[in-house]
């Protein structure tokens, strides 16, 4: 199984990237492509720029999705929505192929320092992504990242860890069923 994984953030200290890396430990036998949105920097989308053509980075993002079997991502929440960096990659990509996520099974996650765990961006994505051909199989939100996550150990809250492990197993079972 080929996994495309990313955090919806360009921060060098992205907590969402840390969550993705922790989850990927449960997929060590799989082929993993952990991408960094910093490699997909493009001008801010506008129809005027679109008339001049599409950035190669948008094509590369879509190709990474095309080449994977499943997607694991964790979205950063900025002002109760997607980060500008992710939204820009998404905007450009969706103008090339409205089915951005190409019906790939997805484990969708979010985390934040606050008690809602990126819940606003998670709720938006759960509603919005399927309209762009995301097959969301399960979701996980980790609140209070700095209280519930250790960079060495990962999720340290036992209840949240059990919930996450259950969701990972559920995701794996659903993906195997779809093979």
C-alpha cells in the first residue's frame, strides 16, 4: 500500500506534522511518501494568474495523490479554517482537477494547542473534502497538543491514544476491505 501523508501546514515546528509522523509508525511496512507543503509553494491563486497557466507544484501535488493508495493528513487550523498554505495548494490543484483527492481513502486528523483540537477545520474538511472526491474513512482530533503529546512518545493521554489506535485499525480494516 502506498501512503501519501502530509500536514496542512508549512511551519518548521508543525504539531500536525508531528501527529502525522506518529501515526505513520503504525504503517511501517507500507510505502510512505511524507510530503512537506513547503515543497508546493505557489503564487496566491487568482483567476488572472490561472489564465497564465498552472504552477508545476499543483501538478506535482495531484500526481502525488494519483500515485498513492491512501491519504493520511492532519490539518492545521488558522483562525478557525485551513492554513493559507494548504488552501492555496488546494485552490490551484482543484482548478486542474476538481476531484483533488481522486476518491482515495483518507484518514483525516487535526490537532491544536487549544481544547478544541482543530475541530473547526476538521468539521469544515469533513463536509467539504468529499465534494472534492475525498473518501474519508475516519477522523481524529487531538486537543491540547502540548499536554497530550510528547515528541519522543507521541500521544501520552491513554484514552486519546486508545481512541487513535482504534481509528487507525478501523482505517486499515476499511482500506483492506476496499482492495
